[in-house]
């Protein structure tokens, strides 16, 4: 690539993690993600039992190692980094009136270290981290009282950090409520209950909470920016059968619904039919709609991992990577079966731009797979370099298409616990962490080959691609 082909000046290059997947649970209350036994994608357990191993309890010990990890990220030249605050570190139960000073001080130290390195923090307020106490005692986000608890938490962190953190995201991948409601929305559904109604009710309270949090942030510091975060791994029609084409369109729209409400401040018309057909009746108040209309996001952030195909009558739900489907014969897949589709990322950037006309932050993208350490301790993850390169080139093309892309935060730049399977062996990092699926290992950090590659990409603002 020649000089003319670098990314725009000021492009945000970084990484992204979530508290529950990296920090460990010391000095905090349990949250929904802690209820995943290793190697399992749900059902999450209701209670932990003594003999089972729960990987999030230690994760990769960022509670004690975050500052060193930030030094490593700085060596790659990152100028931003997305973390989440563990809500249950600030309010261990979730319904306390006063925040934990120890919890607040922990993130002060982290933000200070990031800023010393010129790394702009981007903070997700809730990344699959609803305090478990709120689920067990209040029913989680199915209960309107959650809005108040969430605002109390937001008030504490906005007031404390607004000078250090200028970019805030509300709920991680709210659209994963569709299949993943316990972690994404912190609630349970009893046998025989109307799932759709429970899900859309929780979504309504989360939309209102997010809008009111935005109003709060603006009143505390109008220089801060607030965005939504939606899983946007995409869906193609499997054939040109109009049923497949329209089905894929409806599938994408079910995801974009969660952007639509937060960007446009009202429910889109198509949702009323979905509610009618699923017997969904929501508890709402007039002031809810006023809050939604008055507080629309400044930017859109999203995750993109893969594309899938929709074949009429064959849809089977989704997981952390997006829809699940039959293999697409045009695409390769990772060892975990996730289809590798860089052009899909360009497609998604363009589609979201056409629909919503907002700045975009690619808040998650990456390759989770098995890595092998050679006898000399090196890890040659050339496949990850190839993945990264092709996806960054796709972003470059999307920028040329006219998309306003603020930045790119690669998912899991040091290995962390997988959200979908609670495994360590599903690794995304440019930095290897010595820990296995059973919790053995020194937790030592070690650079992989991709570390230097991402460093060179950032140093040249993309010219090295
Ligand atoms: C996203 C989540 O859905 O996908 C992350 O926001 C998650 O928390 C990421 O880790 C990758 O999924 P997984 O299951 O490979 O960890």
C-alpha cells in the first residue's frame, strides 16, 4: 500500500476486552457470566457448586495484571482500548446506595495507566455483567426497578471518570437478548412463559435505562460521547429464492432493531407486527418514550465476526458470533466453525451507514482459534495475521465507500476466557496467556507473531497492509 492509502488521521486503533472475561472475580459480587461452567454454552447454572470449575473466577487475572497488560498494548502502539467496568465491582449486589471505593479506585489506576500511554479508554457499562444478586432478587431486566439500579451505577462511574473516559457504550450486544437472554439481559424465563414478551419487556427497560443514562452523562459532561453496541455479524440469503432473500433481510432487521431504537429514539413500525404475532404486551409509561426520543446515540459500535446464510425453514438461532447456519461453500471456516468473511464486514459497514448515517466504531472483530506453542516458545499465528489483514483491508475499502469509521478495537488482543464456551483454548490474542481450559498455567504473557504485525499496522496507520 502506498502513502495515499493510509487510514484517516486520528483513526482509533485498539483492542477490546470485557471485565468478566479477563479480570477474575476477586473483590466483586458474582455476575451472570460467572455462572458458566467451562466448555459450556449455556444453560448457565443457577448456583455455583464447590467441585465445578468456573473460568471467569480467575479469568486471566487482570485484576492483578491489567497495568502490565496495558504496557503491552502500548507497545503495540494502541491509541484506544475498550474495556468494560464490572458493575458488581462497583456495586457488588447492585442495589446498594453507595459504590465501593475500592472498586472505583481499581479503575482509576487502570485509566491513569492507559492515559499515561496515550490510550483513550472506551468503556462498556455492561458487558454480560448484570450482578447476579439483581437477577436472583429482582428478576433482572424484566423488572422496571433495574432502571434505577443501573442509573445509580452510571451516576457513580460517570461522576468519577468523566474526565478520563470520553467514550461510553451502553449494553454490549443487546440484540443477543434474542437467544442469549440470561447473559445479555440478566433474567430467566420459566417453562411455558411467553419468551418473546419477556425478551421485549427487558429490552424496553434496557432501552429506557440506556437513554436515561445518556441524559445523565450529558448533564455531567457534555464533552463525552455515548454509543450503542450491537452484534452485527451478518446474514445472507442461501439462494436467490425470494423466501431466502426476504428471510435474510428480516433476520438482519431483527438485529438492527436494537440500533434503530437507540439511533432514532422510537420503535420502528415493523416491530408492532412481530409483537402482535407473538402476543407481546409491554408495560410502558409515556415518559419512557420521551426519554428514548430525547436521547439518541452519538455513534454506533458493533461487533463483526462472520457471516451466515439463511435458508428458508432451516434457521437455528444464534451464538456469540451471530446467526448459526449451514456452511457457506464460498467461505473458509475457523476451527470453531466461524466463517471467515472480510467482505461481509465491508457490507455491514455500508449497510449500517445507509440505514443510520452515524459514525461507526468496529468494537469487536477477531479470530478465535487454537494456537500451538513451538518448542522454542514461539507462536506462529500467521492465520491470525491473514485474518486481520483481510478485515482491515475491508474496513479501508468501506472508508473509501464513504463510511465514517472512527476506529477498530480488535477483540481479545491478549487471550481471555471465551464468552460462548468459557474456554481458554479459544484464543484471539496477539499475546498468549499461559492458562488452559481446566485452570492450569502460570498466566504468563508471551507475544505471538501477530503482535509485531498489528504494531506495524498501527505505526504506519495502515500503510503496511
Ligand atoms: C461477542 C462478545 O459476542 O463475541 C464477546 O461481545 C465474546 O464477549 C466475543 O467474547 C467472541 O465470542 P466467543 O464466544 O468466541 O468468546
